[in-house]
C-alpha cells in the first residue's frame, strides 16, 4: 500500500509561494511538472485552480502513477480571491488536498496575500501562486 506523506520537501505546510513572470506555456508545464512530482513521489492529492480555463490542458500534461493520489482541476471563472479560497478550503477538508496551485491569479494587494497565508496556515497546506503574463507581441 502506498504511503501518504504530509511533509513534502519544498512544499512546507503553511507556506505560500509566488512564481512570477511566466508565459502561459511555461506556467502550464511548470504546474504539470510540480503536480506530477507531488502526486507520484509523495502520494498526495493536488488541486489546481486555473483562472485562464486551462485545467483540462494541465490534466492532460500530468502523468499520475499513484494508486491513491488524485489531481483535481478547477476552471475558475470568478477571479474573486474569496471565492477561490472558499473552494480551496472545501477541497482541503473533503478531498485531503495538501498542495494547491492557483494559475493566472492577478497581482494581489497585502490583504489578498494575507488571506492566502491564513488559508495555508489554517489548513496546513502549501499554496503555489503562478502569475501568468501575456507575451508582448509588439516587439
């Protein structure tokens, strides 16, 4: 039987990571790679909230070999951070998600960052926010 690990190196519980300056393709590949590592190496459930409606693309890129871990993707239409946090907390409580990726979230002010930190600490999870920037075609 596969062992579920709660303390994942690089994804410490209660932390929020911000990855900035990515275009859409690199963001998708990075999320897929990081999700696949958590799923396969640590048998831990992962949630991906995509505000750019690319959840199915991420699902296709991830090759999950774990018998117990699942990847949950949500194409989030409402960019309101409070809505995302409520959904994320529900997934943590009902589906035992321990790593949450949020892709395409606009820059947050100090209050939004504090809400993310509070969710990570209160649910004992790790949150990775991947900010996607459109490529400038006017060069």
